[in-house]
C-alpha cells in the first residue's frame, strides 16, 4: 500500500497545527503613533501606555429624535463591523457600520423598544417592544422593514440572539420562547413563575453549543438547549438566592453566570447537567450594574457602583476572589469584556470617565481614558472596536454615540472570522517579521517531526 496519502495527511495536519500555534504568539506592536484628530472630533484622547496600540476616534453621532433621548443600550457585532443602539423611552433603533457615522437604517416602531441584540457578523438584529419579537437584517433601507415579527402572549421585555443568528430566545412573564431565524417556534417552556432575564449561546460554524440560560423570580436558574423541551424538562435547574435578575452565558455554551437581587454572583459549568451547583459564588455590598463573560468562559467581569471586578473560571469553594479590581474615579460602572478576555471597556455616568483596561493577571493596565459621561459601553470580539453612549446633556454638542478603533492587530488566521479594514494594514506590515519568525520555527519543527515519522515507518516496514 502507498505511503503517499499518509504523508499528505501528515502535512495537512502539521500545517494546521502551525497555523493554530501562531495564534497565541502574536507579538505586541511597539508603535505608539496616534493618528491626527480632525478638528471636529473630541480632543483629550491619551495614547496607550503599554501595548502601544493606537486608540483613535472613528466617528460620533447625534440623534435627531424628539427630546434627544440617551442611548440606553449599545451592542456591537463580534467582528466589530456593525453597531446597534436603542434609546430611552423611545420606539427607535439605529444601525451603523464601523466605517462612518451614516445610519445604515433607522427602525421606527409604535411602542418603546425594550431590548436589542445582534448576531456575530451583524447580519441579524432582534428587538422586542413589549408585545412582539421583531427580526431585522443589516441591509440599508429607509424606512426599515421587518423580516418577521412574533407576538408573545403576556408581553416580552428581554430578547437575545445566538452568534450565528440561527436562534432567537425571549421571555414573557413565565415562559421561555425559542424561535428560529425564520420566526418559527422551536419550543415554548412555561416555568410558572416570573422570569427576569435570558441569554443564548452558540454558533454552528464555530462548533459552539446552543444553550439558553434564564433567571427567575424565586431564585432559580434554568438551562435549556435548542431541541429537547417539548417535554418541559430543562437540562438542569438550581435554586440559588433571591430573585435572579441578570444572567450571561459564554459564546461556546460551556459556562454561565447569574446575579441575584441581593448582589450575589453565581458561576456555573453548564455541562454539569445533574445538579447545576455553582463552581463559585461572590458577593458585594454594592448594586451590580453589569455582568459579562468571555467567549470561552474563562474570564468574567462584574461591575457595581464602586469597581470593576475581574474573575477567572477556576473552582473555588468559598467566597471567590477576583484576579483584580479597578476603582474608577466615580461610582456606578458599566462594562463589557472582549471575546478572549484580554480587554475590558468601562464607563461611569458621573465622572465623567471611560476606560480601556487590559488584563494583567493581578492588576489591570489602564490603556486609555476619556472624560465623558457614559450611559453604556460595548466592545468587539477582538477588542479592536468599542462604542460609548453618553448623556446628551453633558456630552459635547449633544453627542450620543462615539465609536473608537483600537489598533490591536488581527492574526491572519482569525481574519476570516473577525474581518479587518484599511486601518489594520499598517499593523499587519509591522507584525510581518515577528509572525514570520514564529512560522519558521513551527514549520521547521513540523518538518523535523515529519521526517522522523517517515523514517520510523520505513524501519517498521522493513522489520
């Protein structure tokens, strides 16, 4: 039998390993150049102090709605290409691309928009208006028309969409609804008591699990998947403290986090189907504003009216200790974490202050700051884009949204997933030699390994 197919297979496998190994060895770009700001843009942006990745303002936008409402929620797609915002006590939602501040569309409803979520590449956007789940796409259109809407009996105030956009979940007072991207009902599960928050994971392209996590009025956390609940049996349910009003789940579906009304935090391994006992718990005496989790569930951010707390996912039997905490100048912190847990964006409404923080094991590194009054924040998967919404009474010239580009180079192997634009070109050229050196090292090791394998097979065949 010919050995050529085996050799070819070995080369393919080794080539793949070379590519994968190179992801974790991307070097820091030493450049500290900050692009010149246009006169009309906000001044006072400070250069990063450690990594040297330039932070530049891409655009800012002021809405023209009646009463000029604040953007109370902003979301950014994993690839950083699309930004969506909803507004305080307002029926409007806006969609932007990261290249300029022209709205892709403005969606106008007759009822106040309660929640909004966006898929990994920004292809699908879902909103709820108190009575319906509404699905939109990212195609430019004025006025924006709906792909579909689903009437939720009993009302709906919370909605989420999986990364791939294949599934949409929502809650009414007592029931969990799972819809597909065509608006069809996959299943409905009635818990029987009041529900407060919901989140969904999963991406078929990336091999991530589709799991749904729900928080309930009496302290229960429920975990579902996308296929098995016509029998009204969750994967698991766990009774924790009081009312569970915030939940989050890692993109891969393996970890979940919940927060109760007493400001206790609970962290789960979702694959623990039998008991659902938390891997760790943590308590704070302050009101928790935000919880978020990295895509693989290894890192968790909790922000309250005092600090930002950064945790890892390792088991802890007592009160979990944060890896580090960061104390902004002012209280009430809103925060978000990027996909690999390297970067955190945080903001406070009273400061006024915004912060880009880099994880450093036991202490955060403050990469960048900006003096503005912040209402919400969101960061892209690679951390190369982040968006801030502001109090329009304090922000310069009534600005509502500002998008920033953080020039963290995207490794070539991740570009098909995370994209990239012209701003990244210089960074890639600067990294060509360091990455090339690593490729040579791994390629050399791969060639040596292949030679050894071939020789060993030849010897065995002679024997």
